[in-house]
């Protein structure tokens, strides 16, 4: 049986993983702990990653949410500021997992008016 690959490749470049830094502006549902949990779980499913655990915390008085989905292949995290309709997400995955498959889920469920994504290849291996 072939082992699961935990490094990505692009031509001759091999790397530990892909990290997406995602910013959402004028987004919705940012104070809903159940909705944020559902977003994280659906992002994991969309990426075909392996969910190990979800840990979320709701803050007062603005009811922002911070949380992380721990993956076998790394993590997805979110921090929300509902009073500014702003959220920051990190999707860091290794192997052949495609983090971009989570973006349509984020757009559909949190309905941001604007989204910015920065990609970083992590751990470029020589």
C-alpha cells in the first residue's frame, strides 16, 4: 500500500505545504459560533482534508469568534471582528490538499463583499 504524500510539488520544486492568508471585508454571520463551526467543517470537506478536531471560542462584548480546525494535514483558523464585519482566516495544508477549494465555501457561507487571498509556499525543500 502506498503511503500518503505530505509534501506538495510544482515542477521541480518540493514544499511542505501551501498557506493561504485570507481577509474578508463586509462579511456576515461573524458572531455565530454554530455558523463558524459549519464553515470550518465544510471547508475541510471541500478540500478533502482529514478533520481531527474543531476548537472555537466566542468573545464578549462584540461576540467575535476565534477558532481552529486541526487537520491531519495542518489547520484552518479564523478570527472574526463582527463590529467591523471583518474576518481573518489561515488555511495551511500539506501534501496534495488544495486549499483553494475552501474559498467558494467561505464566499457562500460568510458572503463577504470583498476578499483578499495571499498564497505562501511553506518549507521549500531542496
